[in-house]
């Protein structure tokens, strides 16, 4: 493929969040996950809604994370956990990952966020939450923090279709997602989203159309997930009862799908992750080889080269 110039100013065929971060900070910055003991409105005892059908937080929560430990202890153990693999990291970002990390009174949030930001070499926060767990006051506070720290709010959208959100028992609408994103972006807080592919009832065309939908949103980054059947979830039971209702991507099929998607994606949006990675012991159905995310990225980039394509090639503003 001929050498091209891309708007993200690197030779990669997609707008890599890792490259963006390296350029922004001038060095490697490592995320450190913490579990601050939050719950989720979709699992709250009062609502008894049972949570999203695919959810088992243990599948992605690192072993050192535990709400029984302080934020400070988890951050220190996180550095120890990652030090062999990421020895070049000199700065850190505290990643409030488990459940919905704005689902508490503002005063409690302030205490937890401040503790993380006071830890040596922590320069910011990534806060994973839901569109129905933010309000004007919380966002005003996070906007204030963003004036002196790197603050990112990650919203779990999972789908742009209300029929799907209802089917997976998500507990909020896509309209709520749009409102939360616009409220966040209006305060100039960096905004990311999660999107899941392969959810029951969605066609390939519907999933590809989501590229146009999210391209129009005021977001800076996106994480993609392929649907996986995780143990001890409602989804696992549904799959056991009627596996024909599900289509789980084969790896090569997913690689071509995600490239089709990325071709239509706004080139200004950074891609932080193409796939989800779950410890094998949590998988009820194993469809893929045991490859790490970086190995899958190499396959995606190789296929993009073969297809002579790149992020945003077919994007229409």
C-alpha cells in the first residue's frame, strides 16, 4: 500500500489511543485499576433488576483489586503487578473500573478521587460509569478536576439501539447515553465509550451502522468488545437454553468485521481497544485462540494492509 498521511500524525492505519497518549504526555503512562466498592443502579437491592445479562465483574477485575483494600494500597499493588511488563511507565492514571464509579453521593466521590490523585505520580483518573449515573453537580466537580489533572469519563453504551438495551437488561436508553455524553463534552471533559458487538438480536448491518452513529457524538475515544459468554451470568443460561439465538464471532470473521466498521469511523476518535480480553477460566464458550490483545492488533493491522484500508477511509461527515 502506498505511504499515506493520516490526520492522527502517525503511520498506523488507525488512530491509536496508545500513540495519542504517548504524544500527549511525552512518555508511557500506565493505567492502574482500582475497585472502590461501588455498585450499579442496575444491580441495586432496591430495584432488584439483576444487572446486565452478560455481567460478571470478576472477569475483568485484576487480582490485586479489592474494595476491602484502600485506594492507596490498590495503586501500590497495581504498580508492583505491572512493573515487569511496563517498566518504562513513569506516570500513572487511576482507573476506577469495577461497576459504576459515579454511583454514590458527591462527597464520597470527592474522598475517593482525591485519595487516588494524591498518590505519587498519579496524574489523572479514568472513571468508568453509566449514562444514568451522572448529574450536573458531579460533572461540574469533574470539570474542576480536569483543569489540573487528566480526567476521562468512560460510558458503557454497549449498543445504540433501545431494543438491544432492553434485551440485555441494560437499564438505560440510548437517549440517556446521548444526554450524558453531551453534558460531559459540554464541560470539556474527555469522553470515551464502550461498544459491544454480537449482542443478541442485532444484525451485521445494524452493528456497522453504529459507526455512523457514534462518529457524530462528541467523544474522543472508544473501546470495542466482542460478545463472549461469561460464566455465572444470565447470558450463560440463555445460551445454554438456545444457543441458536446467538452468533459469536470467529476471530477472522471479527477481524474483517471490525475493519469494515473502522473504515466508516470518524478518524478523530481514538481507538483504545479492539477486543475484550477475559481470563480463560471465566469463559463458558471458547471461540478464539488464546491470544493477547497486542497479538490480535497485529493481525488486524496485517489485514488492513492486505485490504489497503484505514480508519475513516469511508467516513462521511
